[in-house]
C-alpha cells in the first residue's frame, strides 16, 4: 500500500500508464485515483490514532514549569497538524464524492482535463495548472 510522507503528500504508488488512445477518466483511471485517495486517507487516520495514543500515554503533570510548557507546546503543535490533516481528510472525502458523481479530473474553472500526472501529484486538485497559476497570480496581486 502506498504511504504518505511526513508532509502529508502521498507517495509510493505506481504511476498510471494509460494505453494509447485510452479515454480520459475511464473506469480504470477512476479506480486508480480512488485507491490513491483511500490509501492517503487511511494513512492520515492512522496518524490521528498515533497522536491520540501519544498524547494519552505521554501526558504528565510535570512539576517543572519549563518541562510542562515544553510538553504543552509539543501537544499544541501536534494538534494544529492534526487539524490541518482533518481538513485534508474532508477534502479527500469530497474528492471521492466527485469520483462517485463522475465529476473528477476536469477543471472547475475552464472544464479542460486536469491531467493524470497533475492529479497524481495533487489528487484533490480541482483546477488545471493554467487556471491554478492564474488564481495564484491574482491572489498575489490582490493580497487575498
């Protein structure tokens, strides 16, 4: 099973090799991306479980204020990371819904194919690279 690395990016899967003339987002491609997303979600869920066990097992009431502050800061950092991962799990679930609705792999802005390699790099992508680049430029210009 593919693994997510520490940054949350999904790695270790075998890239999809489309056959010549193969239709974009056919059943095999959709299955490929569903498996990537489900594996990624599973990794994130396991990380949540590890964090919960770690926090329960390592929670101690240190007498030394510096030790207590260090532990609280460590727990706070872990909780922020898990919150980002929780949001990512929601995004993965929405992406799986898009696969189920036959609405996966096409740009939300212009409707063109996002592309297999881009989706393998960012399985939750909803914009093609051109629209994403344009959105980022606009974001930098407006500061929003």
